[in-house]
C-alpha cells in the first residue's frame, strides 16, 4: 500500500520482499496449519527484518556511494532473483486461483458498511487500519526521534553522519530492517486481494509505492505518507464507484473498463510527467563525495594487434562451426532455440542502444517489442499484408511511440526515467493490449494472435532453416546499424553525455536530440525484434514474451553480460535462449561426458535458477558497469596483451 | 611524555590507484595545537581525512590515545566517539536537513537530550546568522553560512582534538577573526588542534608547532617561531626551481 523511503534506494525489490513475507505467511498458516498470529509474527516480524538486514549487509552497504541508477539496476536484479531464490529455498510454488486468507478471522466473509456506500470486508479494514497506524508511527519516528533524523542524514551523506559520531552502518541496518518489515506487513495484508500468490502481482505494488514516494520526494516525508494514503483512497474510490456509476450511465463504461486496472500507472505516469519539479530536482549530493576515488575508467580498448587478430579468427571459427552443426545436426527443438537466441540478440541490441550507449534505463522495451509483434499480427490478419513489410511498419510504429514517449520522459533522466517507462509498460499491459485494434480483443483470446511466417518472392521462410537465415541476416544488419550509430556523431554525443551532462551542455552539445534519436532507434530495434519473435512463434504470445516483467529480466541479462557492446547483446540472446537447456539441464555436460547417464544427480537444475543467477550477476553493475562477462574478458585480454608484449621485449633484447 | 592524543605512524593513503601520502608520521599531544601547511595538492586534506577515519590508510597506523580505533573499514564515528572531531573542507553540511537538525545531530550525541537546547543556544550565540536561519534547509544557505554551520557544529562541542580543514575559506575577515578567537578559547579549555589553513600567518599565531607537507611527505616539523623562516626559504626555493 505505502512505501517508506527510509533507505535512499528506490527499492524496486520492495515487491519481492512483500512477496516473500506473504508466501511465508501462506505457507505457515495454510500449509503447516500454524495459528494466524504465529504465522504473522514469523513472516512479517522475523523473516522480513532479517531479510532486510541481510540485503543491507551483503549488498546495499557497499553501494551507499554508488549512483542512483546503479542502485536501481541492482534493485531490479534483486526483484528478479529474490522471489525465485525464496521459492527454491523454501520449496514453495506459486499459488494461483485460490483465496488467500488474511490475518483477521473470516476476513473476506464479514462485511461492514459504515458510510452506506461500500461494503468493506474485514481484510480491507484491517489493511487500512494497519496502514494508518504504520504511517502515523513512521511520521512520528522521522519527525521526533534522533534515529529518524539519523536515517535521513545517512541517506544524504553517510560520511557526514559518521563525522557527527553516528554509525552509518547501524543506522542503515535499522532502516533496512524497518522498511523490510513494512514491506512484509504490506505483503501479508494485501495478499487476500489477489486471488493468487505469484511474484508479478506484488511487483505492481511497487509502482503504487513508488508513486507515493515520488510525491514524498518533492514535499516532506509525512506528506509522502499522506500522499500514499490519498493515492490509495483515490484509486479505491475510483475502483468502487466507477463500476456503479457506469451501471446507470452507459457512456462511462468503456472508461471504467479500461481505466480501472491501470489507474495506479496512469497516476504515476501523470505525476512524473506533469510535475515539473521532479525533472528539475537534482539529487542532493554527498558533500564528502571527494573522499572516494573516481570511478574506475572503462578500460580503453587497446588490445595487442595479435590478440585482436586471434580473437577475430576464433570468433569466425566458432560461429562457423556452431552454424554448421546447427545447420546439419540440429533437430527441431534446437533449431527453435537457436533461432530464439538470434532474435533475442536483436531485441537486446535495443537495450545496448538505450542503456549501453545513452546510459538510460528503459523498462518498456518489452512494450516496444509487443508493438512490433501486434503490428505484424494486425496487418497480416486484417489486410493480408506482406509480413516483412508489416514488420518494418512495426519497427516504425515502435519508433514513433518511442519518440513521442521520449519527449516528456527524457527530461526526467536517471531513476525517474526508468520509473516512468515502467509505468508506461504497465499501462500498455493493462489497457492497450485489451483493445481489439492492438491485442486482437476477444477473438484473440480464442484463437490466439496468429502470425504467419514471411514469404519473399520465391523464398518461403516457413521452414525453420530458412527463417533462421532470415533472423541471422536481420541480426547482422541491426548490429551494423548499432555500430555505425555508436561510432557516428550521435554515439559520440551520447558518450559525452554519459560522462557529464552539464559539461557536455556547456560545450554546446544538445542532450535532447541525441537522446530522442537513441530512444527511437532503440524502440525500432525492439519493435523489429518483437515482430521477428512473433513470426518465429507464429503467435504474438504477449504475456509470455513481452510482459512488463519480462523487460526487467531482459535488462538484467544484458546488464549482467555487457551492455556496451554488440557482442554483449548477442551473448545475452544466447544466454536467454540456450542457458537453460545447455547448462541447467546438463546437455553440455552430458555431451562432454559422453552420455546422459554420467550426469551427476543434481541435474537437471530447475529453470528458475536462471533468474537467480542473472539477478545476482546484475548486482555487479555498480562496480563493473560494462558487464561482468565483458569485464572478465577485458581483464583476460589485458593480461594476455601484457604477456605478449613482455615476450616481444625479451625477443628484442635477445636480438 | 604522556601518550599523544593522535599519532600517525608511517601512514600511506590515497585514492584508488593514486597515492597521496607516502609514509607520514605526526603526533599531536594533549592540548597541543599543530598547524599543517603545504602547497595545493600536497596532501593536507588527505592527511586530515586519514587522521579522522574518513579514509583508511593503505599502510601504517593511526592511533588515538595510543590505541587503534576500530578494525577495518571506514569508521569515522568511532573516532568521533573517542573525541577526535573533524570539520572537513568546503561546504560540508547535510543539505536536505535544516540548520537546527544539522546541529542537533551532533549535539544530541555530545550533550544528550538535556544538553541539546543549551548547545544550540551557544552555537547561535557564536554565529547569530545561524540563529536567524535555524529552520532553513542547509543546502540553500550561502557558502559562508554553510561554513559557519559546519564550524558551529564542532566549535561548540569543544572535543578533545579538533581537526579543521581550511576553516577560514569563504568567510569574511571579521568572522575569521572571531573563529580564531573561539579556537584559542577552546584551546584554553583543553582542546588539542590540528589545523590546515591557507592563511598561514593566522594559523602560526595560534599554534605551538607546525608541520610542512610536500608531495605527500612531511619535510619539516618544529616550533612555529622557526616556521616562518623555513617557509620563506622553501617558498623561495620552489620559486627558483620553477624559474629554472
Ligand atoms: N578523490 C580523489 N581521487 C583522486 N585523487 C584525489 C582525490 N582527492 C584528492 N586527490 C589527489 O590527492 C592529492 C592530495 O590532495 P589533497 O586534497 O590532500 O591536497 P591538499 O593539500 O588538501 O590541497 P589544497 O591545499 O588545494 O586543499 C592531490 O594530488 C589530489 O589531486
Ligand atoms: Mg585541502
């Protein structure tokens, strides 16, 4: 319901924390048959603060001086990894289609109607009561106590706080335990409202929470709490009364059906875009930031020429061998997987453009992909248009949407940009997809959003092999475009902006144009990739392929593997499609060991470990913004370069 | 001689791969006042940071009352609890808190809940400007007012050792005089001082001892009475080498 900005981190992992407590409560109460109070104590007051402490100790303590954007990326990584980690550790499986019981007896069955307008059930009343009490408590804590003051100080400058004789570590540990407890409590309280217990539901919680914090960032903390409450009320009232009014006034109905589910996102987006002050607000900076060494410069690409030659040769050989093996040996399944990998690489290149080159975090790449996919579907379905032309149209449409979206959003920059794009993704998810001219409406529910494979003159790409070739061609073309962009004016402008916006502006570089171009190009690439993916699956499969949560995972994968290079995106695509079958199910090891029987007993490993692994890898973003694999490669190549040079010197000395 | 309140032994420190201090040893005894002088970029600020726990030395030790403070990691707050207080250079205030909250954060620890109001009073007496602006957010104060705030925080507290970096920078001459007067008062009350100051004349007047830092090394230490001559000759030397 409410979030409490106690830790200075835009904690997108909030939803994950809420989920864990709710799941723990469910498990303890409904599966183990514990009494409600015991389950509540364990889940919200023991597990949640512990989780907060662990996160603080292991991760966020080391990030206190990191930039807000890298904290955000890490929180996203966490929100991908944490729920799965919990599910694996506690052997918990997501529950769907079942009434989750709340903390008060018979919560969903007993109703009260104090104002004669709406019948609250007990769960809802309990939720509101706790939220109100919690808000008051926190407001008092922040206003009147020393620890509250210290928490605010630590957010701004841990070092200044330490110079006042207060341990920043202890303060922030306390803050984390506190905020985690509230997240857990919120999770347990809100669970009855969903008819299921899956992590994604809880992620929408985050958006509301962030909206409240957005209001709070501008004004004071107590007012943030009020803002949260007000927002909650506003949404609740809307949800309650619109359906009723629209019963009497039919003209309200379409508004109600489309607006209600997306209200929080619309409100958040509106706040972010319309409230001018947010864009202007600069983050209060630590006056003692000078104590830190400057962030490590990205290693310059100065490889030994021999090494470059060698890696290129190796790359060509590797691709040829893999290509031949796939071409001649692969069965249908593997062909499918490899094609997916190639297409995902195309989509990930869009992340390379926006995140790697422009340094912006966009969380609506899935939406752009979906625009591409739906465009192909609509054009082929209604007008029998050529699929390839439709795919290009999809890319153009996505670019247009991206450009229009970027106008209000880019002004925000940094964290707010990420959150606004996230709100947009959810808005698209909740509203646009339902329209028949986008997602196919009710017919799509029955028949699916079917997409044919393309046909180009005499060549029919219906066969998997031909389609793979097409995908590879597109990947090569897009890669070339991306490289051109990076080495051209736009790319250099973006690189300069990434360094320092103020400095770049002072030498006459305009931020806006380059960024809009980057946003549009990135959207176009995502749209093209989305169209290809839909053709590949012969179905748009919106929720599986392009849902807002997927886009989070995309970002995490690319950031983990290398967001700066084309190589990184391709590795990301390969990892996305092939990691699970190859590594986790032990196919590769089986091939090395010659036979499935030699596999150790713990194979196959469950697929969700993939989420955990990449989520944790993204955590390195603060230290290695170029990506972990990229970092490893650079280190290795630097070492080999040095070795080669030393050898040459020795030879020169001998001669 | 009793154990010094602060002792640096062969301290090396730096920023990432960059080293700014190369084996510095320095002592500050009880109630003693030491002036640290040196050219821009000599490493004075770095030394002050290492001496107050903001920066962890890469080699050597920092001892307070003859013992190491805490183990590993930056733990400036432990230094503060041990009585070593640092007023960093520049606009070192918590910009999003009000003037009063900035002060309260320190004073609450130093004087407890009961002493808080009295301490705030004294700070406002010292710098009436602060009293006028007590509910203003510190980030919107002028540069000089921010300096006053960060000095008010440490001067009222009269710690056992005060490390002050560039304390007069950005203050009007009148205020500077007043600050030095307060410094000599708290000195009289037993506070030891380690002062980094570009206005060398002022600093030498106040202190008993001076240390000259050059390129991360202490090249001269001695009573302030001799320091003037040394500094002059050194300045002359560098000037002539630069001419060549
Ligand atoms: N955060 C940092 N990262 C890298 N190098 C730094 C950092 N802070 C200071 N330095 C370098 O360390 C050296 C010593 O700096 P320091 O701030 O200690 O000098 P100083 O004696 O205080 O100079 P000034 O009189 O100008 O204040 C300088 O060469 C400076 O460039
Ligand atoms: Mg300095």
